[in-house]
C-alpha cells in the first residue's frame, strides 16, 4: 500500500537517547525523519556543562555508561567515527565499608569473585551463566514481553532477576558480597525487598564484566553528539528550540514518536486517546526522585580504601542492612540521615573534566518524589564518612532538587530519572497494559521514552523497540 505524501515519514519529539535511537533506526530504513528538541542543545539526560566554576565540566544527569556501551543497538552504530571515545576505569565500581575496606566490581569476573573470599564460588555460580548468555538474551531482556529467542537461558536469568535483592543476597555468606549486591540493586530506585530489584543488579554486573563501566571522554554530552552526528550523516534532520505543547505545532507525518513521560503525552495528545488509555496513563506511577550535587574539588576524593581511588563509580551506603533500611525509608516518604549515595569521579580518569590538579565529583541520593528537602549535608557527611578530609577539598558545589530536576528536564516527573517505577506492576506494562506498550490508542502516535520497556538507563532500547514497532505497523503494509 502506497502512503500519501507527508512532510516527513516520521517525527520524533525529544532528543534523549531513546529519541535519538528511534530517529536513527527509522532513518536507516530509508525513511525521512525529523527529530525535534525543546532545548537549544540535544541530549535529554546526556548533557554536560560548567555548573560550578570555569573549567570544571559536570555531567548534568547521567555520568557512567555500562548500558550505553553494552546496548544491543548502540553497539551496531559507528559512534567512534563520530567522535565518541570511552575511558575505562581500572575498577568499574567500588563499595566502601566501615573500617576502611571495600568491595569492588572489576571487569574480570574471576578477579571480582576472588576478592569475595568465601563467597567466590557463590558469585561465580550466580554470575557466570548470566555473563555467558547475556549477549544472546540482552535483546529480549531489554525488550517488551514476548516469547524469547533463547527460552532456557532467559528462564535461568529470570529465576534470579525476578526475585528481590534481599532474597537473592541469601546466596552469600559475607557482608562484602551482600553489600556489593545491595549497591547494584539500589539503582532500581525501589525498596530492596521488592520483586525484580535483583534484575537491576544482575544487568549492571553482567555488563560490567562484559564491557566495563566506561566514562565518555569530555562528558556525557559526547554520546548524544555522536548519535546526532551519525543521524545527520545518514540524512536525518534535527530542529532545536522547538518545544512541543500541541500536535498542531507539528508538520505532517505518518508516525509521531514521543520521547516524553506519560504525563506530558497526555497534555500534548490526550484528546486523541481512548478513555481507557487515558485512564491508564493517568494512573501511571512515578518513583522516587533524586537530589544531586556536583562539586568542584581542590584534590581527588581521599577515600580510606585505596581501591576506591581507582573506581569510576562509588556506591556509598555501607551494608546491605543499611542500604535496605534507607531505601525503604525513602520509599515511605522519609529522608535518611545516612542515604545511599551514588558517586562518580570522572576527572580521575578524564583530565579534560577539570583544570590541572583539580577534580570534579558527581553524586546523588534518592528522595521522595517531589521532595524539597536539601540533602547536601547528608550526602557530604556520607562521603566524608568513607573519605575523611573530603569536605576540605570542596571549592564549589551545585545542587539540583527533584523539583529543579523536573524543571530542567520535564521527563523527570518529581525528580524520577527512571521514567516511572519499574516494579513488578510496571515492568512489562509500562505505561499501560497493551499488546504493544509502545503503541498508543491513537493511530500513528507512539511513546518511545523510558516509560516503556525496558525502562530507565542510557541504552536507547526503548526507542529502538518503538521504531521497530512503527516500521511494522506503518511502513510494512
């Protein structure tokens, strides 16, 4: 069936990693694609800027990128030819513990296991099959619910991934191993007693062992710039400073894909949707927010445990018990005195991020959605706890509350950087229970943001999956 002439075959609204992935995939199919961005620069959560002092480059949202380098779609793209260079810290992630020790995730599976002592065999038994099967099952894990290509391998992964992190931790005897798991699982932004919280840990650890946890040289914006450069090189078109509030603003197209939250989608196109689909979107649940700090530092963060100085990412929260209690308190609407803190120290490995001899620090903790509580002291106290003298290195700081995060990026509803709760109730039905989660009830309108499977993270798979659906629905008839 020949389609009637439109201004474009497809329009993508929003240039985060998912919007860029959608745009690239459809343009690769020989379609004409327009990518629209409301801000003056593309990238969504992939932006970097001098937030504190001149010469200090800070990642505004995402910082470390195990899912980008491990993305089944992004791996297919010639991003290095478009200026993207990854730097790989010696240690992917470190988790300091009281007493001056730490547990680490290294790219080597066996080295990581060896350092866990009596939990060596338990760690290998858990992770070796997942690491071995990950390249085969990743497209299914990072896709919508359907019959997998490798059902036995998926079943084995699912038996562990669908459990709670607290349940999975029972496989380990040592506090070190349990703490490592807790720090990884806390990326899920849920209580660690929730089902599926193990999935976040297993995916991050598997990617760490296979690809590492790299830092983009120059800033996270370099990922967005490389994706955009490739998109333009194959004939795509980008317009910035084009903030979409209504469908009437858009040129004509056969399909429009929105890299936005369900809340924004309702505001823009709600009048086109069926009453039941609108009801589903209105009931969509958003999760915990984040309070973020960027520091300009006079020196590298002086962690007690030397291995922490060689890690790109730090999980600061001590034990499984402490992290579990803190995340539960936050989920229940509280603000822990000792919050779980995710910290990155990019300048240790990328000197371009700070003036010579100086450093940057990037950190956030989880807070209740929409919180207005200033967590600066709590976060800095946690870092000081494991790095005495840290506070003396601070030259300047820049903070962003959940409200400010949403003001900066309207996709971050109440500061939720994951695009909505990714618990068992919304794991496969985000944003609504439908045969295809990417397809709205209105013909030609699709959702491609992290509010669709597989959820948050810089992997582009929400956008890629949506684009494949669009190609099948609209352009393969």
